[in-house]
C-alpha cells in the first residue's frame, strides 16, 4: 500500500461519520475504507497518477541537485518523503492505483473486508 492516513468521514453504508483509512499514491487519494463496516470507495486515478508521477520525476532533480550542492548535509535530512521515490515504493503505488482502478470499474459497492 502507499501512504495511509486516517480521517473521519461520512459513510453512506453506516449512515454516519466513522473513522476511515485513506490510501494515497503520491498526492492522489486512491482508496477510502470505512474502518467500521469495511466499505471501500476506490477511484480510478490512473491518468492523473501518471501525469502527477511525470511531474514528480521531472521537476525535482534539477532543484534537488542545486540544493544538494549548496548544503549537502542539511539537504539529506530535510527531504520530504514524497520527493525520494524509491523503486519499491513506486511499485506499491502503481499496484495500488491499478488495483483500485480495476475494482472501481466493477462498480461493486459491497464491503470487501474479506479480501485482505
Ligand atoms: Zn461504514
């Protein structure tokens, strides 16, 4: 999974606000899961994810390299998590985005808590 955050959101299945898990790929919200009933809302963000990914990969290196030359030590400790894109993290993100897109296409709104 990518980055997972928690938030209280309205669940249509529960009919009230419940704690949810929000799974992100980079800056894009991909899956919202109600932690009470297990209802998942998956979004097909493939097109936006690829555009976002391209931007993350092309816009950062030059800027990062200049900062690195100026302040090699402080630079390493100040990197935000998302700018250092490790290969296995990228793989997890891609897997998350594509599996969510596949599920979103099925228009299946049943709880999927048994799947994990
Ligand atoms: Zn719910």
